[in-house]
């Protein structure tokens, strides 16, 4: 017996068609470098994305060819998200926060043929252009006139794509996008997404018990479009017909709050450090942003969410949704929602549940693999998170040396250490490389960090391991205090005491001006370890 269903391929082109026809009058709003707003509609995006696809085909792009972008979050980048795959190409978003030599390595490893770059990012491109030989460099002009320069103007390139257009026929398993990891444990590794995986990810993440996106939402991705597909928001928002708002290069807390206030944002996403800054602005000027939508959802990923941050933002009507995932998982793999059987828990307990990494999304199989094999769901037994599913990568692009990131039975090893509760909640205890082993026992740096950041004087905290003659490793806390606040080492130790076993408590606390961050805004503990290779004062 055979099924009678059609075998229509899953393709990003169907999302583009849906947005351009069913939601043609829905706004797409972008903030320019001068902070003025550009407004158009999905109908405009539809026309321009197809023109871009036509222009790329006429320029010689063949199915599977890579087209790189070096761009902020704005409407032209959205056009690339759909226009490049519509041409059969692979959109490769370059991370503009990496060192120039790393960007050159990634572009060369991916074999990018064409680069589309913002005019305001030309100074960055010029730092590595001698190391990369693009066949064509196309400049999207916010302000700069590129006529007569050695580059092609984006608008002129779009004009070359005017006329009849037909989508390049590709299989649903054909590649459509490409991102590289941050390279925190070696050279960045490439992950290649398919049309099928991207559509399934967009559908799954939009479900009610995930992000609950709908045509009534106004979505603003703070997470960069050059990192991990902007967490899939550019695809899922267009699919459901949500208004999209893009912040351009203005990612400071005050600018974001101004944009939230002016455009009625209902859903946004970014790393915890973004929301820490937003909270500080709101606490300083609680009456300034009068039009913020109460109940606005703030999806938070990239690192752990301190429960204290959730509680503080709740008071302003901003609802944090903790999420977890990686570049390798497209990236959303779990999200923190309260199960109905837990509704009668205390508010404090529900905050602790919301701070966890959430429940695995549908289609994501997840297990904890420890020293004794697959761990039970007991909320105690820890091991490495392993996952598999239709939008989880099964390998890295041309990196056979990274095969050890996959188990013999086909699961992806994430590098995150966690336990699973009986209800299915993921409780991440640390990155494998950030755990502290003291006297043969493990200490979670993340748990200490969260509690330190609950102190009213602490803005940020990161805990690292420092070598110890007797105990192998001991924790060192690096703390940034809030402006105008003060705290002593003894006060912070007293804050921690009683919440953890005494042997967990940091042997020393240092106060620093800022915690180094990775290109995606996460705490860069490698830099902290370089700053403090021995105990402070012992160097």
C-alpha cells in the first residue's frame, strides 16, 4: 500500500511566496545607521528577493554555490535570506565580530564566490580583502556612494535581475544556508542547513508551547542575522506573517528600548547580557518607555539565565523565555515553558523552572550521556547533552577531523553538561570545558555565577577554574559591579554561604571593569583564564 499524499518539497521558497501573497501588506521596519527608519512591506521584500535571485543566476551562481553576507540586521539582509536560496545558492552569513583573519579563513574554507556587504562595514572588509578572492563584491549602501568604486552597487545589481523569474529547482535536502561556529575550541566549523531542515525548524519553533509566534506579533531579532540564522526568526516570522523590525547596528539597551517603544514589539530574542543592560535602563528611568508591550516575550539563549533577571524583568511586564540550542541545532532545540501540572508551584519555584533550558522541541530527541551510559530523568544524574533530529547537523562541512563530536549511534555531542528532570526539563550545569574539578568533585561555575548575579550590587559575574596545588582546581569569581554600587569580597561570600556546600565557594573574588565577550555576546572564559593563569597576587 502507498500513501496518497503529495510529495511537495519543503522549501524556503514556499515561505517567500506565502509572505509575498498572503501577508503582502505586513510591514518590515529597519533602523538605519543614522537611526532613521526604513519601512516597506513583505510585498516589497518579495519582489526584491526574487530580483536578487534572478541577478545572482545571471551572474553565474549555480545550485550549491556560496554567497556570503557581511551585514547588520536590516531589510536587505532579509532579502538575502530568501533571494540567495531562491537562486539555488547557499547563504553564508559572515560574523562581523570575528577577527579579520578568522573571517578570511571562514570565507576561504566555505569557498564563497560573491560577497554582499554593508557600506558601513567596508572598513572591516578592507582589512581582510587581500586574503579572500571574491568574484564579485556588492555593496549595500546606507550612506556611501559606491559609484566609481571597485565594488558593485546593490540597487544596481537588483536592477540586473528585473524581468521574468523562475525558482531554481532544488531538492528539499539541498543546502540553503551556512553558518560557522564561534571557534571557541579551535578553528570555526561550518554547519550547512537544508531547505527541509530550515522549514521544519521554522514550523516547530512557532508552536504555541515554543515561541507561540503568530500574525499578530511584532518580532525584533536582537540576535544578529550573521549568527545561527538569527535563531530562525527571519524564517518563522515571515512564515506566520508577523511584522519584522530590525535594529541595524544599534544594539545598546537604550536604542533597543526606544525601538521597542516606537514599533510595538511583542517578541524579541538575544543573549542575557543584552537584557541585563535593558533592565538597568528600566531601573534608572522606569517611566521613560511608556508604550512597551506588557507581556512582551524575550527569548534568551547563548548562556544561562539568572533567575534574578527573570524576576526583575517580570516587574516591568517583560516575560523571559529561556531557550537552548547551538549553531549545530539550527539553532533552537528547547524552550522554557511551564507545564500545566506545575501551575500550582510557588512563584519562586516557577522562576527556577523558567531559568532552566526548557523542554526539548518536537522532533528533537535528547538524552544525557554520562559515565554509565544514558542517564535517567532524575534531575540529579549529569552527563553531556546529546541530540538528534531533522534540524540537527550530522557532520561539519569538510571537517572529517571533527567526527568525534558525533556518537557511534548517530547523536550529536553538544559539549553542554546537564541533567534531565522527571518532567523533561533540561538543567544545564555547565559547558564541559567550564566545569571545575576540585579534589575529584565537580563544581558548577554556572550555578555560582547565577547566585552572584542575584546580589543587588553585581552587574555580571563569571567563575573560572585556577590550578591549585592540593585540590587540582579551585573556583575564582570575576565580578563586575553595577555603576554606583559597592560590595566587598566578604559580603559576596556571605551572600553565597548556605546556598552551596562550603567547598564550592570561590577561594577568591576579583573585581574587574568588564567581562570579555565572544563575538556572540557570551562570556569569554578563555580570556579570563589568560588574565588569571595563577591566583591573583601570586603571579
